């Protein structure tokens, strides 16, 4: 009977956090099949989540993809959010279209994150209301609400379960607790690289704080087994990522990290209704709220169990978030982030402020400890009241949403009936091509990544933008993108959306005059399909003046 009551309470906790997730993403639940959250990164996540979910049990394909042709490891140019993909798998037989799938992913990530931090807070304090408080403050704080558009940063639950596994393994090592610790680490690392780094740093802090306990042989063996299993679970992803890193040079300049570090004067702001009038609406919305600060101060003052670890973890994460250097009195002080950045592959990081977001998770656990330490927490009405206050303190404005057309343009289905070849729809970085790619599954040169874009895709995009989009060439066969594509690809279909996007009608007319790109068909919606004919590459060009050189943009549209 007790097990049934416990299961019922857990179900109620899940429903509570699901209700908060629906409220946080309003009006998305009412537009579940036709709209997504309104940011380019959501379309990247849409394609990424759909690819991973539909290829989860295909180890030969899971870390590749049908965008960015011919580059390999297409999916690894974004954070995977694999921890949320795992949660989606039971729903996949019922939700096949990528639009409701990515919307479900956002709701599951928020719900699971709240529930997991609730489980961690309850385990640390022994108080269910303190657990619910922890879940609200961790998963729904203003910083998380600012990043509703970034599924990888919403996938926080596995980090909480990793910490819970550490606590349980130190108490009494068992196979299930070792597995929980390993799975928590592996799925955190394969959801967000920043959460993977944070999990590793938190493990070191945990070991230092609990060094005496680690001297017990069963505990040391249990944690060693968890580390080994976590490594094995992460190894396929890490191997593929290092391969892509070597092939594509996935590195960044450390100055990007300096500009995207946590700057208290800029980032201690909030979008929550109760605070947004007190601070400018800019920065990373990292003000945690008075409730979390006050209760965390109580925890530190009373030194309850768990306070030392979560207090040290909070300050370590905050220190990492300050980035590679600190300017003080005209002097530059190197910080630990710079040392970490010097270790490959951590030189792919660029926004240290995410570690400040992890610091807020640690603060939420401290707040739970502080609440459980108060005599007031024993009152039957006090627990619901403090959770209600936390909810009110975190309520923020609704996110933007964008409509997504149903189906795919008919041109793609027409190409499916033709001999196989990759497809380029003009322009290269058209956001909707990510939706089409998820739905039709055909190889395309188009794509976008939340972390990186392959060098070949950037080259094609620059050439197409400068020599086809900005100005239509008088002789398309002599244009740089036409010749480059013919040189690097044996076969290619080009879609020019001449009616969907009327500004491309002149480009379609230039393709109609081309010998190198032969007209194939016009789709019912007016899209025009052309096929590369490489055998005509050496045909004499028309006697026209070549277009003057144009300055090429430095990079692709900025990903997250």
C-alpha cells in the first residue's frame, strides 16, 4: 500500500511540473501540430530530435544525417539533447511528424527537469515540499525561461539524476545506483556539452568534499564502476565528435568566450513578472529571485547536510561562468575557464554564462535545504505556500511561436521519383528547409547547426548568396556557385522556389537559360527543378561580361 501511495505522489509531482511546462510555453499546447517556438534554433532542434529519434536504434546512422551533404556527422554540428530524445522514444509510434515531436520534446524536457530536481531536493532534505521547491527554482527560473528556445539547455533532468546517483552510491553502492550515476552523466554530456563539462567538474568537487567517504572500498569501487560505465556509454558519441572535430576543425576563438561570459552588471536581470520592472530587459536573466537567495543563505548559515557540497559547487560554477579572464584595476587575471579551454575538445565552448545557469541549479538545491531547516517547514500549510510563492516568482511572459506549413513542397516528392542525387534549395540557409529535410529524409546541401556549420556548406552558402541571391548572373553557367557545385558534386538537383518566394523568379529565368543545369520540371506550387549536367561543363560559355567580384560575407547566419 505504501508503494502505491509513493507512486501516486510521484505521478502528482509529474503532473504538477507538466502543468508548469504547459504554462511556461503557452500558447504552444493549443497549437501543438501547427506551430513551434519562434526561434531559428528550434528548427535546428526539430531536425536534430527527429533524426535522433528515428535513427536511435541504428548505430551506423545515428550520428550522421541528411543535411549538410556531403559532410559527415551532420547531427554533431548541434547539441544533441539526447537525454530528451530518450524520453521521446515511447511516444514515437504515435507522434511521427517533427513539429509535434519537437513541441513534445520541450514539454518533456521541462517536466522531467522539474521532476528530477524535485527528486534530488527531496533526497537531500527528506522533505517533499522542499523537493517541489527545488524543482520549480531549478527548471523554471528566469534564465531557463529565456532559453525555452534551446532544447539542449532545457534538458537538465539527467544532471539532477547524476547528482542523485552520486549521493545514493556514496550511501550504499548498488548496481542500480551505479547505473543511475553513469546514465545521468552520459545523457547530460550527450544533451549539452556544457552540462557534460559541468557534470565532470561537479564530480571532482563531490570527490573532494567526500574524500573520507571515498576511502571506503565499496564506495570507491562503486564510483569507479559508474565512471567506467559512463565512459562506455559516452564513447560512441565522443569518438564520432572527435572525428567531426578533426575533419571540420570544430574550434573557437577564446575571445568569443570572453564576450559571452557572465557579467554581473549585465546579466543579473530577470524576465519574471515580479522583477522585470526592477531591471533592464537585457543580459542572460541570471537573477535567481529573493526566495532562492534567502533560503540558500539560511542553508549556509545552519550548515545542514549537503550544504558544503552544494555551496562549493555553486561558487565553482560561478567562477567558471566568468570566462577566461577578469579585468581588475587595469590588470588581467587568468581564470580557470581558460585552463579548461586549453584542453581539446573544450576549445569548442563559447558561452561560459551557461555555467552560471548550472550555479542556479545548485542554488535551488541550497534553497531546498534552507527551507527544510526552518521550523516553519513543519507546518502543514507552509510547504504548499512556499511552492506557490516560487511559482509566482518564476512566472514570465509567454514565448514567441511561429507557424509551420504542413507537408513538404511538391518538388521534393517529384525528385524522389527521379534518379537519386542530393538537393539544394535556394537559399542555402532557408530555415524551412530543416523542416522539409526532417519530413522527406532526402539528402540536401541545406542545413543549419546550433554549434557549427561545415566548411563546405559555408562555402556554398557564401557563393550562392553573393552570386545568385544578391544579384542574378547574366550567364549562370559562368557563375562561381554553378562551377563550384559542378566541380565538387557528381550529381545535384537545384530547387528554385520561384512562386513561394517571388524574389527568385529572375534566378529561375537565369537557370532556364543555363546549359549546365537542365530544367527538369515545374512543381504544382511553381517551384522549378533543375539537374546538374556535368557532361556539359566544358561547353563554351555565352559571350557575356562576367559579373564583378563581390565581397563575401565572413560567416553563416549566427547559430546559438
